[in-house]
C-alpha cells in the first residue's frame, strides 16, 4: 500500500480540500506513476458538483493526467520505469471480452474502471 495525497471534493457544495488515502499494492500487470500534471475538464466539474447524480464522495477530480512511471509489475511489457505517460478517464477493464480484445474497452461487457468514482475490480473496497 502507498499513501497518496490529493485534493478532493467532499460534497457538491464544498470547495476541494486536502485528502489522503491508501492505494492498494500494485499487481503484476500494474504501472505505478508519479503524477506530474493534471488538467481539469468540464466533466471533472460535473463530477465534483454531482451534476449527473452519480458522484461518490470523496472524489479526486482530474482525468487528464501526465506522469512518470516509477515502477512496473513483472507482467508489464509496454512501459518501463522513467517513461512519460498519460492517463485518461479509464484505467482498467476485463481485457478478456470481445470489445476489450478489439481495443474498445469503453464497451467492456464486464464494466470498465474509471480513473475516479468507480470500484477497483481488484479490491473489495471502493
Ligand atoms: Zn475530460
Ligand atoms: Zn472487457
């Protein structure tokens, strides 16, 4: 586990505030990054304000991430420590269903994992 610091929205009518949380231990197919920069687009604002009625607080908005790879698992082949990488609005999917095998994981039949606001399929906690 690693401690992560961020700014989070805790309610739709409150400003962002410092937030600290534990990340799970990286798995063999995970890439760990140090976030260097993050843009904030309008969908981040919609999530922070719960405009779409599906926000689970606290939430750390921002899904235009640029970071530097700090570690990769044994099963990772496309990235290495030191690489500059970008992260969008999705971070995981089953990678086994037909849409995933065709490279359109946004249609994952088992549900994709968003960068924020959705469950991590590899943990029991949200
Ligand atoms: Zn966006
Ligand atoms: Zn899938």
